[in-house]
């Protein structure tokens, strides 16, 4: 329903543009599917204490650039539906989901499985965050959207099947990938993770899976300690986990270089049908939780590399999911650069 509303507002906007250009007909470009951003204010009700870096204000920052592009008619913002418990347990154990629910309902302030603070609104927020990725997958795989960005929190890539940690409750991107496979029959999915921290949860979920190629650049040694280059998957997943650890101080040369020289050929062999991004912007220069030096222009170029992979192999289908990013201004600018490139 919300999707219908936002499509209507897009059409109104497109009509207004056409009228302002002096024509009564929609411009051809406006009739093609465009970038869609998924955002649900329920994700603001996850409220870690005090001056915790993973605060609701992060999403205000992330949405600044998005709203500007929306006003320019370059994307639409849609409200997703929350994920169902059935969608969550495609990734997480029923016992873990039960534990999350009971600990939030009991008023605990930290998940017993790890360093993730919780509040009374955290379950609704976590279901909304995972649901945004599910909704984005539906929109992109069905062709309603050209590509999508999910402005979500809590982040997800540290959450494994039975353990939330690192500010994460549910693994949003993994839930979206499983949804693409189960609901749409997508057989090969690339997940590229440029957050400064290793996506240990995503790696765990797809360790022996084989349907997902997981490519991760991250600072090492750094939280959470995993992500050595020799962690490459097992069984069906052998060779499908690609870790590129870099020391503090690494930036454009290392990370963009890894995307160009390792990810591009790996994607050429894997031929993904859907491309997903764990878009963490704590790898940006000046982030308080990382020591990488990427700039906003670098994020635009990383986006371009991934968009080109998707164009070559996956009919352009990209679903990008916000992970970290803890400098308010830095997050606003980096997301703007990323989403602008997605919508270009
Ligand atoms: Zn991070």
C-alpha cells in the first residue's frame, strides 16, 4: 500500500517535471524503473543508551542526501513491510529469535549473546530493518525498481545464526539474500561488504552455502578479529568467501584496488544473478570506529564497480544495505555519494 502511495507520488513528481518542461507527456526516462530507497521510521525506536555511536540520529544523516535526490525526482522513498518471523528463521535459529524477543520484553539493556544494546523498541526496529531488505529484494528482482538502498538500523553483518553482537540483532542482508533465493529462485548472489569491520555474521551464515559469493574488505587486526585471507569457506562454499584484510590507514588504493582486481574477476567466474552491498561507511576517513581513509568520491567509485558487475551479470540488480558509519556528517555525505551513483 505504501509502495503504491510512493509510486503515485513519483508519478506526480514526474508529471510535474514534464509539465514544467512544457510537455504533457511523461519523459521516456521517467517511465523506466528508478532507484528506490527503503526507510521505515520504526527503525528509530531501537534506542541504545546515552551517547552510543549507533544512535537513531544516524538515519537522519543517511536520509539527508536521499531526500535531496528524491526532490530532484531521481529516486523514490518507499516504506517497507516488516520481516515475518518465517523470513528471519531462514537465517537465524528459532531459539535465537525467541531469546531476542524474550530479552527485549524483559527490559534487558544488552543482548546476552554479545555487545548489542537493546531497548523496548528494538524488536520492531530489527524486524523493520530486515523487512526493508526483503522489500527491496522484491522490488529489484521483480523489476519495479532499478536498484535499491535500504536506510536501516540496527546494522546486521555481525549477527550470525544464533548470536547478535557488534550492534547487530538480525543479519538484514543475509535475510534478504535468503529471501531472494527462496521466494524468487535466485541461485547466485554476490554480497560485497566494504564496512571497515569484517562481516563475520554474513560469513558464518554462508560459510558452506555456495549460493553466495561473499567479498569483504576490512581493517585487520580490528573488531571482531575474524576475516583472515585464509578464511575461504567450506564444502559447497569453498572459495566463495573472499576476505581482503588491510591495516589501519588503508584507503582508496587498497580497497578500490581490491574491488577492481579481485572482486571483478571473481564475479566474472561466479556470474551473480543479484548483487548486494553491505554498505558500511565507517571505512570513511575520520570515522570514530575505524581507521580507513576512504573519501566520498571513493564510495561513488566503489558503487560504480559494483553497479557495473550487476550490469554485466545481473541485469543491473543491486540491493544495497546500510551497515556502519558513525560520524554524522561523514555518513550523510558518504550515503549521498553512494545513492547518487546508484541513481545515476
Ligand atoms: Zn562497521
